[in-house]
C-alpha cells in the first residue's frame, strides 16, 4: 500500500519510536518491493528498444519477413555461442515472437508495404504504452516511498541507507538514474516519434 501512496498513520507513529534496526528493516522491505519494479522496467525498456531497432530495419527495407529472419538468425548465433544470460535470452525470444506476430498479421490481412508498416507501427505503439505505464507506476512508487520516509522521520541513517541501496544495484541505477528521475526517456521517445513520422 505504501508504494501506492496509502499510509497507515498509526503504523507511522509507531515507526517513529521504533528501534533503529526495526526502521532499517522497513527500509529494506520497501527497497525489496521497488527492486522488483525496477527490474520489470529494465526488461520492458530493453524489449521495446530491441523491437524498435528491428522495426527501423523493417521501415528501411520494407521487408518484414527478411527482418524476422535476420533477427531470428542473430538470436540463434548468440544462443549457440552461449553469449546470452537467462534474462537476455528471454527478451530475445520475446522480440522474435513479436516480430513473427507482426509478420503473420500483415500476411493474414493481405496488407501492402505501406498498409503493413502502418499496422505494425500502431501495434508497436501498444508496446510503448505498456512500457510507459510501467515506468509511470514505478516512478510514482518511488515518490511515495520518499514521502513515506520523510513523513515518518526516517531521514537520517535510514535515508542514507535507502539512497545507498538505490546506487548499488545494477537495475536500480539503470532505471533511477537514466530514466525515471531524468527527462532522458522523454527525449528518447521524441526522437523515436520523429523517426516514425518522417
């Protein structure tokens, strides 16, 4: 509930007089929940970015079947060379699957090059929206967590520990520093929008 902005005032008052270890335990619990969201954001961003790069090739060549084959072959090369982590393998599979889904859609609906690209562009927009919703939810959760820490007076050693945790985990650094807490994602999406509309 805390990550959604719902604070139990009674518990907050009790926490103000709790021992340092108890307060630190609460910080750890909150960080654990945030960590799961950060990891989801990282995966979603990696997936959408890889899919976008593949669709750039589709726009340039006009041949979705060719792009599907190239991406699939690239994935197989990396997989056989054992150069993918379990997480990377999952993302690659998802990209290959989505491209195949797009190709099936264009064939099933008998779409020409321009119609096909327009349909795929619209479908890809849904993936971008899902990613953005996840980032918005995670950003709100982080804001609510900071609000909770401040309102319960956990602004000393507890806050220091919380900030330190944000800066030590790979996924947290990638998402917090490079995306949620900056405008980088906005400029990135704007550049992508210019590409699609050109």
